C-alpha cells in the first residue's frame, strides 16, 4: 500500500523537517556537558529498567548509547501501520538543566478519510461509527494532535465569531458594526449571499464538508435533525462479541477499543505545559490530516490558523514535550522514561486504528 502524503501549509520562510516516518536517528543536543552526561546516564538506566534494553558492543560516547538504546526499542515498537499514517520527528535534548523529550511536527502529512468506514459501521449498528470517531478525537489531548473535524471547528471559532449557522454569523457581524435590528427573511438571504462573497466561506460550508454531521464539529444538532447515538465502551465490547460484523469493520472497532484503553493511562500527562516557557508559545502542527470526505475546507482553515500563529511570533512546531530536571531522583527519571514509553504505545495504537481510514481508492488512482 502506497501512502499519499500532503504538505502541511507552512510558509516557506519557516523551515520544517519533511520525513516519511519517525526519524531513523535520535538527535541529541548537548550543552553543559558534565550535567548533561549525568542526566543521560540516569535516563539510560531508567529506560533500561522499564524495558528499553541497553545496546551491546563497545561504545565510546554516552550520546550514542542512548541513541542506540532508544532507536532499537522504537524499531521494535513502532509498526507499519503507524509509519503509514502518522508523521513526527523525535528529539531528545540534554543540557545542564536536564532532559527534554519532543515529538516535533513535520510538514509531510498523510490524508485519511472517515466517511467510508464510519458510514459502513453506522449501517451495521447505529452509534458504532461515532464511537470510533470519538476515540480518534481523544488524540488531540494526548500529545498527538490531529487536523480533524474537531480541530477544524476549533480553528474556525474566531473566524466565524463562534457562530454555528450562517444566520448567527450575519447577525454577529451586524452587531459588531452597530446594527441591532432583525432583518426580514428576504434581507437575511441577501445578507448571507453578501457575507459569502465577503468572507469566502460560511458556517454552512463547514457543515456541508461533514455532510451535515454537526456533532463532528462539536456543534449543536440543527433543529429538526435527529441527534446522533454514541455507544458506550461497555456496549461496544459486548456488541463485538455478539454481532456478526465484516472482518475489516470488526478489526477497526477492536483497534478503537484497544486505543481507548491505552489512552486511559497517564491522563493529563501529555497536555501542553506553558508553565516554564520563557516566552509565550502556541503549539502548531499535527500527526496527520483526517477529513470526513472533502478536505478543501480543512486545508484552508489549517493554513489560516498556522499563518496567523506564525505572524503572532508565538508558533512552535511540536506535538508533545516532556521534561525532567537534571537534579531529579532516579524515581523521577523512571517516571519520565515511562511517560515516553506510554507516548509511543499511544502512537502505535493510534496508527493501528487510523490505517483503516487510508483512502485506498485514491491510492489506486494514483498508482494507475
């Protein structure tokens, strides 16, 4: 299966790394050599204790020992599915203050599409597809950001001033201009058409690109539309035992259950932490694009978001970061190593689920 990679819309003035998978090498930047080596030694021992075996053979440099130790474990841990769907560059930085782990965001991202599999799951059991989508969206709080329908809604919030319909948007724009009267239906239709010409796209366009599934955007269900049914995990586990699903759909659901179980460990540990930043930073980047079907508006909103963040001077291209101080105890270094291990367990489990959403038809067209 050949992957389709798309460039994340990053301005050329800002350099990015373009890699097909996790870097084959783990770059180490050393400063304050004595303290840095102490930290690396503590980390290496902690990593060995939790299952990242030390390499054999002669090594003259501590940096190479840690690099080989981590890379050997990653080569065994990260499977083909994650390498086919997710993009990132691991970096471990050691200096006199301690060690920082980064998963850097890169610009060469895979495009995945939810619609074919989710529609098929919903046709089998109502709510089953939406359960899978909800599990995928949990990734945005686990240090593996996704450019997905939920993030698309987030990035559009300020553009639409929080409006979830064209009428709300028009009324908000009028209020900002000091107009507080209610237009007639005929006037509203004209105002909406004018707003479309002025702004390029409207909330209705967001709904159209997800086939009207407002819950994918985190929006309220439009009046007159049925609310979606979302199965609970216990219901899905029981259903999987009792229901005769096609093999591919059954495996997709099983992979969603497995990912959710991984995500239940170390809650909150991978939330972006600004507490020690010398300057304010805004995290940008994602591990992949996930569209419902048509990705045009997703690309457009991501481009606006990233350009605005770059222009503010606060952008940092990073999915996840973890820190441990140079003077930390062996127990704290072990906790740091365990969090790194959990992070990559998440990464691999997410890849196992997302591989079901690779657009095989588009791949075939690209190879024909």
